[in-house]
C-alpha cells in the first residue's frame, strides 16, 4: 500500500540546511527558515544540522524550527565538520523515501515556487543528476550565480555573476550546480559516490566541493543543468567571511586536489601555476586584509596547502577516486595562454578564461560531453 501512495504522490525532497555561528546575520537566517515554511511544494522535510555553534544561534534556530508546522529533524554537532561534513550528516539523516535532496545555505532565501519548479525539471528529465535556477544577490538587483563552470586550469566560475537578472534566457548544461541552492537526485548521488555514503567529499571541508560532486555526476552518466527561473536570493560569504589564512589554505589546497585527481591536459602547468599564485604578493595582501599576517606564517600556510594537497590527492588516486573532466561542459584554455601561463600574471589568464565564459552567455550551453565552448 505504501508503495502505491509514494508512487502517486509528489516525490519527497529532503532539504539539507546547515548552520554555524550565524548570529551576525541571524536576520537572513530567520528569513531563510521562514521562506522554507512558505514553499508551495507539498512534500518535503527540513533537516537542520548545527556545526558546533558557540554563539547562541543554534538555540534561536531550534526554537523557530520547532514552532514551524512542517516535518523536520534538528541535529546538533559537537564540533565544526565543515560544509561537507555537516551536509553529509544531514544527507545520512534523510528519509529513506526521499527521491531528491536539496542543498540550501542558511544565507540563501528561497522563493515560494522554487522547489516545485526544481522538482518539475528533475521529474521531466531522468538524466539530470542536479539542477539549479537563477540565484540572485541578496538585494535582488543582479545575479549571484546561474550555475558553475570549471576550466581546464581547474579554476571555477560563477556563471553570469553580477549580470542583470534576466541574463539567462535558456536552460543550459553546466559543470556543476552551486551548493548555495541546488537539487540533487538521490540515486545519481549514490551512483556518483560509489561506496561512500556522502553527497560531498569530506576531504574538502569547504570550497570547491560542489565542483567535485558536479564532475562525479557527469562521470556517473548524469548531467547538471541550469534553468532560467529565479529560485532564491543569497548573501554570499556570510558564514565563510573574508579571505584569511585558513580560507587561503583551503582555496589553494582544494584547487590542487582537484587537479591531482583530474585528467586535465595542463596538470603539470596547473601545479606550478597554483604554487606561483600562492606565493604572489596579491595572495598575501588578500590574507593580510582579513587578519594580521607576517611573511613566514603566510609562506608556511602556502607550503602546508601544497603538501597536504599532494597527500590527499595521492590517497584518492590509490582509492580510484579519479575524474574525467572532459565528460563535463568545460571552459577551454587555449595553448597560447596555457604554455606561457607560468610567466603571465594570473589576472591575464583569468581574463582569457572569462572570455570563454562570455561565449557561453552569448551562444548558450556548450555540448554536454566536450570541452569546446
């Protein structure tokens, strides 16, 4: 009997919602929760995981959620497991009947019709592993992201970032959906993860984890797509904050890990380029603006990121956790840029890659299984 009820009803969606020390933007957090309660889709559950908050935000959130008239689970962790670990706890706590899981940041505010629209496009295309719509900046004046694209240099880009809200006029394939607000097919995630009971790779902690699940889905035979309807507004960076030494470490380390397990034709160039970038004055200045940094500490941070990336990358390769990036839509890097890439300023390299991204904006989606754009 239960089988037929599930078959005839709208598929269950588990919303994974993570909190960590959010008291400084609690108004946005509560707005996010309030709008979850206003979603017009009839069949979803909310799974709240607190990543060991110490600022009192969890107590407020718990009280609000318990008063909401919806199916929910609240989990308090003793320590911060990162964006990946916290969301994996929520993922494992989902109902066994969930057909989809939804990643939703606590600084992202969903629109009432967004979940229904996302479920509809997933139901209409069994080949989709993930999907997203247009996420606006919090002021709703421009786009935060309409999807994620990766390049052969293993760099990552927010599609249509800061463009007008109507800039996306057609659906298109993307390298990966952005983890701020994206829907994933459970069976696709399970196939992509293999023996790992996870949606996000916990080796990453945070940063670039949605890039990896995007590649894994393409490698597992599924696709990622962006659609031209708005789904949310987002105050990007509310939890993660400004780039300090810890963030710089994760940014460089995870960039190198992706490169280590990829088959990019520029793997060797990327290794040297990331090292050079990490030691530039611009990277030091970014870290210095967020915290008090002296050169020896900065250099040790960069060195640790490089060493740890190699160790983690080697471990993953031994376990067979490799990705074929050319199965995903990818931004091509011309040899004329890649070959002299070790001597060119990174801003010039980045500018050339962004030109390729502009072609996608003008011409539509690249072919789903080629690096050509």
